[in-house]
């Protein structure tokens, strides 16, 4: 669940931006058909099977406009929903319900889609030690929502942003001059409590990263045979992460190699929306 403090510090500003994008001056259609304040009720209905995610964000899209909007919801984040299921009802000023519904659904459908797709991927790793991670390949201004949805789906978050951890990638290595130089510079600069991860693209780079004392070695875009050899070379001296060309169908064979983590940008950029709808609006 997203608590009230998180809503106000991490969520409200983005919801307001989304509402302002959708309503630059007024909601012309709603103001035309609803010239007077009238109370109404609308139903939230699932149009696909999946995992629900983002219900507190959904609610906030209405209450940030009018705190008096009420909700009678039957499902919470992380729960399975079925096509045709009535997920709850929303009661409030019809003007608010109509003007906020699209933004509320945009968040709920996006987050539920990510949670649903992530959960399907996590199931591929049942029985293996390998943990599934997301990446920073998120939609601008949607990172908080998308990474939260990944967790609700049962996977784990990689670093949240560039301030959150040391990950030496190919261009950092190019700038520093070598893998060992980049790691040495990171150890000198970063606080000792921070783990240092380095991206490798060949077995030679893997060997260099191990000798330089990397904490986590990313095996980037390696085929299965090369990755297996890399894990044997590392031999537990660093944690291992597979990244690049990771699909749901490939997760089991990656896990069988024995890597500690597998990261996939597709969890956020490749997940389809989950079809949800607000229907049957009527006055009360």
C-alpha cells in the first residue's frame, strides 16, 4: 500500500501535472452536460484477468480535486481480479468523477498492467534462487509508479535513480580507461557502504572485474554458454546479474545458469495496459 505521506511527497505533484495536462482551462464537455453540482455513483469494472495495482493512486486522482469523494472498493493492490468483476464503486460530485476518471484509469491500468506482466515473469523463476529486477528504463515522470508496480507484481527494484547506487557501464569504463581503473575510482569516491556493480561484455572483462574487487558483476548481452563460463570464473567472489535481451521465455534458462539476479527493462516498457473501466455512472 502507498501511505498518506508517500502520496503527498511523491505522488501528488505528478497527479496534479497529469490533471493539468488534461484540463488546461476547463472540462468543456462535463461543464456543458452538468451545469449544477449533482451527486453520482460509478462502478469500477475489470475487463481482463490480472493483478490490481495503484488503487491508492487511483483514489487520489479524485480526492486531490475533492476530498469528499467516497470509495467502496472490494480489492486492494496485489490481489487477483477477473474479467467482468465489479471492483467497487466511487461516489461523489459527478463533475469531479467525470473530470478525473481518465487520469485515474490511466494510472490504474498502467500500474496493473506492469504488476500483471511482472507476476507472470516471476512465476518463471519459481524454484530458482535468481531474483527478478527492473531497470531505469521507465516512462519519464512515471518511475515511482512503475517501480512500485514491479514490487506489487512480486519482483524487486534495482537502483531507483543515479543517486541510488554505483553501476559502472560501458561508457563509464571508456571514460575511466579500463574496468579496473573505473572500479578503483569508484571505491575511492563512493561511501564504503555502497556496493559497486560493473557491466561486463566479455570473459576478459569478467576476469578484470573479479580481480579489481567488484561487488556485483553484470553479464551484459551474453549468450548462455558465455554466461555459464562467466559464473564459473566468478565462483561466488561477487554477486552476478544477467541483463540484456531478457524475455519472459528466456528466464528459466537464465536461472538454470545460476545467476543471482536478472534485470529486465521490459517489465516497465514492455508491459501492456490492463483493461479496466469506469461504467454505469448515474445520479443519486
